[in-house]
C-alpha cells in the first residue's frame, strides 16, 4: 500500500487482450531518492507500456472480470464517503467489511508480467477510492513508508511477499516533523496468494514489502480521507533498540 502522488503520470495500458485501463507511471524522482533506492535493490518506481493483439471474445471476458472491481468500488463509494464525513470514523468496521468484500472477488485479470523491477497498474481511480495492481520482481522492495490520510487493503494475487507492519511507539506532538522517533513492529508475515491484510490511518500504518523468490503481484486498494493522501519513506535501524524487542529507531527521509 503505497501512494506517491508526486511520481504519477497518467497513460493507458492494455492489461489483457482488449482490456485497456488507466495506468500511472512513477517517473518523477529526485537524484537523492533515486540513489538511495538503487542501494540494496531498492528500485525507483516505474512502469512500462505493452501492446497485444486484440481478441474480441477473450477481451470481453476479461472486461467482465475487470467490471467486478468497478462494481465493488461503486458499492463501496457511499460507505467510504460516509466514513470520511463521520465525526468519529470507525475505520476498523469499514475495513473489515471492505476486506470481506474484496475476498469475494474472483478471476481478476492480472497485470502483465514485465522486466521492470516494480510496476504499478491502475485499475480504478475515482476519489475517495483508488485501486492498483503492483507487480514486484524477486529481490525488490517497497521499503519502509507510511500512509498519510488514507487506509488500505492488500490482496496477494500471485507469488509471495514478506510484509512487516509498524506503529509509532511514542507520542510526539508533531511526529511528521520529528527528526527521529521510535516505531514498534506489529506484524511480520509471509503473505501468499489469496492472503488479504489491511491497515488504517492509526494501526499498522507503516510497512515494508519485499517480494518473495518468485516475485509478487498484489491488489492494493486505498480510501482517501482528503486530497493530501501520500506516502513518505523512512529510514529504519536494522536492529531493534534492545535484544528481543520490537522497537526500532527511525527517521523520515
């Protein structure tokens, strides 16, 4: 679950025969960020355009499958809007219901394989909801980042990935401006095909995703609470503060 809006450039892509969807390329990146990403196999986020010959019959079938996503998003739009407008939003109830509905999706057309290290494919984009498929080759990582002003759901479609989630381990008045702070690990799992997880604005909000030996493709669904939704990278110490503890020192990049 990662939304880096400053990198997005809209194009169209054919993800299956005759099925064209909006695709967003992650192209704009500073020299400093690019340099840090190339270290330790952290690659800049970019996508590619592919073209296939059209087949009307198979294209229609894939379009019908893709419409399942659009239908679900249409159903959830009013619920998302009600959540955002609520005086005390119950994100956990909302995410539980949304996750259950995502688990019922069948035969989603998978984004095509690519030689790019990390590829984002947009399947739906109508605020407050956005849906991406993210394909990662073996050895790549979406390194530590947060989710500001939005929550998300991850559904693994192919392969596997190690996903580590964290919460802030201390109360700081303006933690987004803090030079250094503590985070605590809340989950460390190997997510496989069919596994679904979620995070809220206040629970498991920071995570690190690393593709397994066969790579990974996952569906990523975001609900934005305002137009300031974005992810920021963190630098996290390799070792915890104390042995057998799950608390780590971190800082914003």
